[in-house]
């Protein structure tokens, strides 16, 4: 179940921070609407890494679509990998 608190609870931020754990953000509301999310730094870094990876994969897919795809044999040759 999501951990949702009003932003006014930040007046006693230690209580808000104790409720944060990896994979369990605290969502803060302002005037009854979702406004902020507080996450553990490990979760934040993991999310940033996933976003970067997905961005690089999208670039590769775009490049393949625009410039054509290469076969596994060509990839192995380019990387110097031999299946002998």
C-alpha cells in the first residue's frame, strides 16, 4: 500500500524519513493532490540507471531502423569473438 502523507508533515521530517525504504517511496500531497515523491538514494540511483539504459537502447533501435541491422556474425567479427 502506498505511503501517502500531506506535505505539511515535513515540519516533522524525521517522521517522514523513517517511513522511507528501498522500493517504498513516500508520496507527499499538497492541497489533496500528489505533488512530490521521496525515495531512498539507492532507489533513485537505480531508477536513473534504468532510464539511461532505456535511452541508450532506444538510440540503438533508432540507429538500426535508420541505418539497417547487422547480423550476429558481423557483431562477433567486430568484437573479435570466435565460435570455433
